[in-house]
C-alpha cells in the first residue's frame, strides 16, 4: 500500500504568454484552502491518509481551474471555497465522487 491513500494535486501553472491558466482563477488560494480543510478533518499529513499537493501544469488549463485526485484519476474544476470543501469532504473523506464538479 502507498504511504498516502490519495493525493489531491492542484494545477498552479502560470503562463507568461497571457494564455489562460489555472492561476487566473485564484488556484493558489484554493490549494491552501484545500490543504487547511483536509488538515481540519484529520485527513492531511502525518496520521492522515491523504495529501494535498502543488503541481505545475497538468495540461488541462482549458477546463480550469483544475485539480485531480490520484490514484482515482478523477479530475475536477471548481469555482470557490465551497466547491473545494465539497471535494475534500465528499471525495477524500467519504469516498464519493462529486459528479457536478467532475470533468472528463
């Protein structure tokens, strides 16, 4: 078994050429929010079984902002902190995919 059961990776890519990127949508703040929410629920870090991680470009900025849960390979988009809370609570804690935020 892996050290962590799941990883939630946030695209924090910034494109210098002006092309759309996840950082245009406050991705850094949403990453921090997700990490804090996971810690609050006892899911993140030492003693938890999930890890919220930064990622460079995940190649899906056209769907952005994006994050992905591995090893489940479930991709999400989000609008605000409430969406992040739902992903952390439903998917990471309860094991249920948030269909309304899922992208293909």
